[in-house]
C-alpha cells in the first residue's frame, strides 16, 4: 500500500556510503519490511473481500501507517546525509510515484462506472477532487456527518481516505524533518529523536480523548490527527535506524527471544484481523493505540541488521504482496465494489471461480498500472512522455484500458449534479411521514371489508427509515397498523419502543420489526435484541424484515444473526426483503437502500403477503391440532 518511492530506502546511496552509515552490506538492511507490508495488505484485502469473516483486517492500515512513517523518515535522512535531499526532489518523486497510478485508477474506474453503473456517477466530481487534491478523508468525514448524505455516497473510492492521510502527512513531513535536523545540529540527534517520540506519544492520546461512545466512528477512523501516532512512531523508528552506524553481532539466545516475540506479534495481529470490530468503542479508547504500538515493536524487531528476522519475514509470497501493495490497495476496493454491484457472482458456477476472477483482475490491473507508471517516471520531459505513448502505449496498455481512461475523463466532465436532489427528495418523504405518523396511528379505520386474518389488523410495526419511507404503503396494505419508525434508529432502541407501544395498548398478537440497517447487532445489541424478543413473548408472532444495504459492512452479519434468532424462537419469522431487493434493484432509490415510489409498494405488498401466508398456515395447523 506504500508508493514505490517509499519502498526504496537506500535510493541514491553508493555502496561505500551504505556500509559507512549503516554498518552492513549493501542490500542487506531494512530486511523484513516487504514481508510486513505483505502481512498488512493481506489483512486489508481479506477484510475487503470477506468483511464478516475477517472483521478486523482493517488494522492492516495501521501497520501500513507505521511502515510509511518509517520508510519516509529513513529515506529522507539517508538522502540528507549524502547531500541528495531537496524539497523539490522530495515532492517530485512522490508526486510521480503516487499520483500517476492514482489518476490511472480513478479514470479507469470512472470509465467502467460510466459503462456499467452510469446512474452512480451523479455528484461524483467533489469526491474525485477530494481524492486528487489529498483531502478525501476529511471529505468522507463531512459526508458521514449527515445521515442522508452518508447513505447515498457509498462508492468504489471509499478506501481513498487512506491516501488523504498519506498525502497530508507527506506535505507536512519536510517541516517535521527540518525541526529534527535543527535540534540535531543544535544539540544531538538523540534530542531530535526524543522530540519525535514525544510528538508521537502526544498524538497517541488524540483519539481516546476525542472519542465519546455513540459518536460517528468515521471521524476517528479517517481523521489525520487521530492517525498521526502511527506515522510519527514509524518516523521515530526510521530516524533511529538511520542514525545507527553499527550494530553488535546478535547472539543465539537473543535471536531466539526476538523470533518468539515476533511470532507472538504476528499471531496477535492475525487474531486481531479475525476478531476486532471497527464499531467497537474499545478500539477507539485503547485498542488502536495498543495495536499501533505492537506494529511499531514488530518493525523494530525485523529492521535490525544483527538478527535474521528480516530475512525470515521476507518469504517470497509475502514479499511479493508487499512490493506491489500500493497497486493492490488502489485497485482492490473499486473492483470488489463493481463486481458486487453488478451481481457478477450470479454468473459463476461457484464462489471460488468468482473470487479467482476477481483477484486476477485486481492483480492484472496492479501490474498494468505499475508498468505505465514506471515508463512515465523514466521520462524527463513532456515530449519524452508523448514519445513513449506513441511508441509503446498501444503495445503495452490494453485497448480496453485506454477506452476506459477516455470514458472516465468524459464521465468526470459530464457527470450530473442531481445526487443532492435525490437526497432532498428522500428527506422530504421521510420528514412528511414522520410528521404524520402519530396522526395516522390515531385514525379510525373501517374494517368491514378487511379479509385478512384477525392478527393482521392493528398490527404494531417498529422500524427505521426504510420502514418510515414505506409507511404510507404499509397503511394501505395493513388495516389499522400502528407504526413507530424513525430515521437512524438502531436495533437497541427496539425494546424501549415496544414497551412504550405496549403501555399505549398498541401491541397486538403480531409485531412487525424492521431494524438493523443502522448498526451491527452482534457484539453490540445482542442482549437488547434477545430482550426485545423475550418481552414480546412466545405467544406473539414476530415478523422481522431483514436488511438490504450494499456496501454497509454489518448488513450480512445482521441478517445471519436474525436467521439464527428465528431458528431459536419458533414465533420469530424472517421476511427476506434482502433477497428480493437484490433481484429488483430498480425498486430502490439512488442510495441502493430505501425503496423508491415503485419499491415502497412492492416492499409493503411482499411483507403483507409473507405475513398473511405464515398466519394462515398457523391457523390451519391449529385447526388440525384441535380436531385431534
């Protein structure tokens, strides 16, 4: 996930200079970092592919930040020592290595999007600007601050928050390094290192101090200030390594102890990949800081040239993934997004074939973009780049890629600004339904023509914005239904609403629940969910509508939990809206979550038919049991 420039810390040093500064043979220092990068990108990749199986794989990003800070500091200090450092060269090399593959990825994905998902391009320009100008993390934080905007902005560029933090850090790094060199000249490099360490430790408290349970975690996960600790800790380690001229020979005992500690660190990292949860309060109060310290310790273990750990960690497969981590990171999330939203899984005989094709596409695009970047970087003028395009472009770059780039540029230039209008229409509908909810619940309904089972009359319904948006259609299909639905309602609120409706004598023999879109159940609201089912009782039939929200990581886990809940409680029935919605995406608004004008009718009709079918089956079963 690190640009190639950050993967070559010995760039520009002669062999004698390497020996004199590092005290080891050329090419034999900073071993193990590619392996650690491979460990990091594997965690991130598996998380993107299987977010519920490896729910903590996102922690690979923190390992990347430590490595990024390390390599940037080490490279800068090495170049400064031999007089090969300047601000202009610093920014030029990073712009070449970072921006070229970034622009390639963005334009190709926009082109594919234009061909396959043109409706999703509305309002895309602000997001693209935020990516290319390096403030995407703050742009995403601003979007997530508003519920409606957050829902409609799921995008193949969601992972670009990382590049926002990286680019911002690269911009401020020369200032931080200048302060370090000033302290080094005035006193010693030890004072400069102490200053860097104090700065790192000071930034480590930003996330725990700012975090308050219930706040939008995107502010802490995406924030540059909350991520500085990992980068600065890496910078401290990189500067420390760069200043060490000689290392004592390692001992067998020391190597064994270091190996055991590294193995423990890798095991803890893998366990973190599997079990950590991005919505857990503990992650933001102490977990992120603790794992960042662990990653810093692992880097320190492998980077020392007097131990064999670096060579052991750089196993071929991990090292390969590490060397190509930047390209793999750029391409994986957009391709996963497109494959999922196009429903390509349906065209494969098995999931294994689907994932083989998906991963092959990611690797192929990674190697292609790296090749194009290398050709461009080797040229020293605009004319030279034009010559490369003339002589090699058609030979090396696929025609499909070229077409996608052109289409991407066209799509960017012509994308409409209507997304906000769609958001406003959704807001108006939800606000109108919420305002009339109490009045509609109080209306007296003529039941003379109702032919539905008695338990379907005056049913109670508890839900979030998906149910609220469909409230009018539900009232048409369910006679006298009592609806209590609200925007952003989480599962844990259901118990309190049920108690209130019970106090108001609004709970009948059947209850409809539509909760789970706005947050995870497992690990958060399992107790409240069980308490809700227990409170409603075994004699009352509970119909729980499962959730459909592409791109929201907890949806699949919530639906799996609800299915399990229904198996444990015979009176709980799952209404599988998720499967139906996936087959009829034209029923959904631009956010892919809330039903549109057609969708609300289909949503309500489907629920009505499913509830009626279950109640009629139960009535028939009860009748047979009475005859016996």
